[in-house]
């Protein structure tokens, strides 16, 4: 009987060891599944999809008056250029920034350009509309000024 009881004790150790290995494998596979699931959530949750933003954009055309650039400062104190513009079909001129247009702009030239118009709604520190330069539709050299005010010439529809 002592031999049988010793055998029983000796057989318990491998059985316990085998159970611990199975338990460790189960814990490891569960941990890996949780890790993979959380990585998937992080990747899909951090996408830069335009449809998730509150801003909406369209494409449009602007007329930029010749000699219509005025330098100013942003709210951060950074020097920025403002251009005298009007949207297609509008009679009203106003000053606005056009991102990416500084490197193209030349004095004494009237431009008809394509822009991306980003509409921000409800944000206080950002203008309602932000123009981002896309393409020059036409450019026409003009030097006409009357008493310091700019008179835009008739638009030239030819390409640049």
C-alpha cells in the first residue's frame, strides 16, 4: 500500500504541472486577444477621416484683385498676407487669407483661381471660411488704379 500511495503522489506532480501549463497557455492567448482587440480600436479610432470632422469643404473660384495684397498679423502675432477677393458671381470684395497662394502671387496681376473652401461652424478663433489655393485658372497683368482704389478688369478666361 505504501508503494501505491507513493505512486499516486508522484503522478500528481506531473498532472499539476500539466494543468499549470494549460492555464498559462489560456492566459497568454486571452491576453493576446485583448491586446489585438485594443490595438484595432486604437487604429480605427485615430483615423483622420474628413467625414468625422465638423468642418465641411467645397471647391469654388475666387477673383483676386491686382495689387490687392495687404500684410497683417494673425491672432498669434505671425505675419500673414490678406488678399482682396470676391467669390464668383458676387459683387462684394473683401480681404481674406488664401493658404498656399503667397508663393504664386505677383503684384500687378489679377487672378482667377480655384480654391478649396473650408467651412468651419461654431469655432470662435477661426474664420467661418478658409480658402486653400488649388490652381490658377487665369492671370492677367493689370496696372490700372483710380485714386488709390483698385478697379478689377474684365476677367480673361484663358489658362495660364
